[in-house]
C-alpha cells in the first residue's frame, strides 16, 4: 500500500504541474521520477595498483621502415607524371624494400626470446611485431611500471606509468612500443538512435545511372574493419526488408587475437550498419569483415595490416577511431605504417572523422573542449569522411545539405586540424587555405549524410530503425567508390588492383575543370565551430558526392593520366 | 625547305596533275611557276581558300561537339529540377516572424503556441516528461543573449536556475537553423504546486539572422544521462530544422 500511495502521489504531482503548464506560458512539464543525483557526462579512471608481474600482456613493437625511401615511393606511386603511377606492390615486396632486413629481424627475434618476450604474429610487410610477455618482463625491458585501472564504465585496463623506452640493442630495428595503454580504446564513430524515416541514398547521391548501367559491385571486393561482432540474423532481416540478395560477409581475424568478442546489442549496431550500408549501395560486391577484439593490440592497426597482407579487397571502410590527443603516441605509427603498406598495395581506405564536431575528444572525455580531430581519419593515407544533414525533394532527388551539427547533444561532423600530420602537398583546392589553416593536415576530406533524422535505415538487434553518424557516411563513400572503380573497369581502365590512396585524385578532380560537377558544395552551417564555406571547409571537406558525376570524372582523370 | 604549310602544297601538287616525280623537285617547280605569272597566283589563292573552307566545314560537321568542362565549385549546366522538398514531419510557421520549423508530432505535442513560437510537451521513453520552448522577437528589441536571459527568467515552475558548473555539460557551438549563436547549460529545480522539487537540466540556445532573434530552451528532469540524450536529440532536430525567413 505504501508503494501504491507513493506512486499515486507522484502522479498527482505530475498532473498538478501539467495543469500549471497549461495555465502559464512557458511552463514546463515535470518528471514523475524523483532523482537522487544529477546525470553526469564525465568520469575519471581509478588506479587499482600495479599489474601482477606474472600477468601476460599482449602488445606490439613498431618496426622501423626506410621512411625516406617509402615516402619517395608513395609520392611517385600517386604522382600521375611518374612512371611508377599506380604500380602497386604486394606486402612481401613492401617488407623487403622498406622493412628491416631479414637478418635484423632474426636478431630482434632472438633477443626478445632471450628476454622472455614471445612473438605471437607478424605480417610480411614488416610494419610491426605482435608480442606477448609477463608484466614484470615489460617493466624491466622497457623501463616502465605496468598499472591496472578501472575505467568509469567499469572496464578494467592496464597502462604503463612512464613512457616505454626501446632498449639500445633493439632500437636499430624497433622504433616504439605500442599497445600497452588501454585507457582510450577506439570507439565507433557514433550510432545515435531515434529519428524517423530513412533517406534514399541512391537517388539523392545519383547512383541510379550506375545501377541502370548494371554496375552493382559484381566481381568487386570491399572490407570493413570492425571491433564488435555483427549479427547475421540482422543482415538477413535487412536483406529481406529491402529485397536485396543475401549477404554473408567473409570473416577474417588476425590469427593470434581471434574474432571480435563484443556482441552486446548496443555494440553490434556499428558492424551491422557498416555491412548493411555497403550491401545496400553495392549489393553484388563480396564483403570481408576484418575483425578483432576492441583492445589496443587487436584493434584497428592489426586489422589494416591483415587486409594489406591479404591483398583481397580494393576498398576498406573504417568507422572507428579516437581523437589524436587521447591516442597513445606509440600506437599512431603502428597504425599509420599499416595504412602505408595498404595503400602501397592499392587498397583505398575511408575512415570516419568522428561525431563530436570540431571537438574531437569530447566523446571520450566530455569535459575536453580542445579543437581536435580523430585518428586514423587524420592519416594522410586515408580519406576522412565527415557528416551532413541531407534534404531531398519529394521525388527523392538531392535538394540540399548542411553540415551535421547537434550542439545540445555535443555531436556533429568531425573536422579540424591535425596535430600529428602536416598538410600533404595534394591537399589543395578552393577553400583549403583559409583563416584557420596552420600548415597541418585538414579534415574532413569529403562528407555524406550522417544525421539520423535524414539518414540510413538499418536493422540491428532485430529492429528496423534509422541510423546516422560519420560511421554511416563512411561505408556509403567506400561502397560508392567501389562502384566507381567497377565503372572505370567497364570503361577500359584497369582498377583490378584498386586505386590506393584516393586523396590526390579527389583533390585534383575538385580543383580542376571536370566533365561533370563531382561534389555537392555545402556552404551553410557549422560543425559546432568551423563554418561551411564555398569549396573545401572544415565542416564538410570537398562536399558530398554526386556519384555518377564523380565516376565520369574519375574515369576521365585516370585515362588522362595513362591508367589503362 | 620541304613544306610551307602542311596540306596546301600537296593539294596544289595534285591539282596540277603532276604525278610520280620527286616531291622536292615538284615543289621547286611549283614555286617557280607561281612566280612566273599573276594568273597562277590567283588560281593558287582561290584553290587555297577553297581547300581551307572545305576543311573547316568538314571539321565542323564531323568533329564531336565538345561539352564545356565544369569549373570547380561553379554552377554547371542546367541544374536538375528537384521539385518540392520532402517534409516528413509536422511543419509550423510563425505568423509573426515567418520562420518555420519541423517537429515529430508523435513525440512532441504542442502545449501552447503563439504568433512567435511554440511550447512542446515531450514524453520521453522512460515516462519522464520534458519541455522544449521556442520563441522569437525582433533583434532590434532582443539580442540572442538577452533572449536567453529573458526566457530563463520567465520559466514558470522552474526555480533556482544557475549556470551548470560541469564542464562536461557545456554547450559548444550553439546554433539555431544552422546560424551560429549563443547558448548555455543550466541547472534548476522543478517545483510542483505541492512543493516537491526535482533537479532539472536546461539547455538554452539563441541566434539571429539580423532581423529576428529565435531563442529556445529544453528542460527536463536530470534523472539519467539517457533521458537528457533523448530530449536533446529531439531539441537538436527541431532547432536545426528552423528555416529562417530571410
């Protein structure tokens, strides 16, 4: 009875307040629910003490590359005037040409074994060694003290007190120790829920002429990098919902870490969405799911390295990342070297720029108000994909777009200036050099619909609902580019080995006269800080694609530069 | 010298009917002949003009028409006819100020409306209720920051309004209808007529197009982060759907 009385009293409170609302302008509805504490968006990790010296920890050693030679090679690989233009090399050749020598590798191996460190895996491109050792050995060998922590969400992780130092005897071959700090793990570039009604991407972004020409991904191969497990029943339901052919992704996991383990309903949304959007855009393409657990060593770098070693896919879509300032500095070169080996092989990579707008660290640390961008989106080897809000006409055709910005929810199109990378020479187009430019890499490169209210209809957890985030825009771009490559093949350009790093081509197309306008220029709105302007801008990059027009321009570009 | 201009001497050679001889020799002979009499010169000029004219005509007919290239970020060709915009939600227009906004009427119900704005009642998924208020005024009378102050000062049923001290809750990049403005996060108490108080979270934003100031506040109980996310998602949608009259 007491309970019923309490409920009744709370209802009376609510009804009284409602009456007040109706009587007075600007009144508020009140909650029936009493609260004990205010909701908080922030929290700090709690130190739990030193890591047990016997605990086995996985981490990685970043191998030195002949960086000057590699830079020269990559520049030539993407310079249309160079005889090396698009002469891609496989992972083994990459390792032989730019990695440490076989003898040096053997010496490192012997020394690690003697110190009690076991090599668990490596790839032929020799960008990193994946290793396992007791915490006590790590402490001794690299001059740190491994500590255990509890994250605000209860997750336990370890991190070193102090910066790991590579011993002198290894330093000729090993440049850094990565994967020891588990505080900030990559997060999916958001999957906000809600909204009403799906967008119609094919119509809005002008894919229909490609479909009409029979370009739907036949014979093409595309991959995603995923740190959570998708649900096959969701993919099946999606196919049924939209009348698509069945999709069964081919799962690939780095052998020593195994597949992604995260299968909570909230987490399967990301891989479900990535796979479904790719399948929706390129329904006949073969899809690979490069996946591993969301740990510092099982994550993005290793899966990119695996894709580079395999050489199976032409395009890779990555909807995961972390703001540059929160990334462990040792982890960045490992991922970046994996990216370099992938683009040397001809794999094109699209990465979501994140969903916190200009404040790239805010998602992981809500009280962090730094202007920041996300990595690996900021890597010069990838196409960073930002987000928009799309408006279509009643017939479904493109109408207009603004940058995606939700200031109250602290979300928006990731974009800004990198602190890790200089502005590459190819990043030139109308608007690139602007009042915010400081010589650093600028993001995003391109954009597409990321607003859940105008976004993508998906199935996850057995439910159909609209979805968004730059992690939705990214697989859309990746799959669209796959179709463009197929279209190029159809028009006599050999893209079987892929097109590799796309930015030099996209920026050239954006900044020179073309057969058809390739991008929708987005000129009104902000990403919570940087305004959208004519040409390139920090909110939406070069703009969103008119895919059919871009396909024609890509073919024209490749033919003009002797690609056959 | 082998040729003065690409096709002309060859044509002239054919026209003179001389065949099977050394070209160099023929050219010399032709040149000598041209210099020898005005009739030959006239005939040569006439032939020259005729050949050029025919060539131009043939090129104009046979050559494919080249479409002019599109210049970067400039309008190009005939813009496609997109037709009227798709409106998925309920559209409301301010009779006084002309701006429009959209709202999902199955989630947000209009509790009150006036010529300058609306008050929405919002029932959240956990049963909590919340409010989103949108108002407008002439910018010459009310600036965006004044608008926020005025709206917060006139909220009935919410007391003890103060700036939210948590850095994590701050509103960065406030906009309405994609126009940058001002905004802030606040806390307060929702007090019922029976005197029962709940702590409240408020997010306020305001912007102007130079003529009209639009100001908005979203108010809900601070029960958990999920309810605030739900309320702010909806408020963001409504406020970014604003189409300014100017």
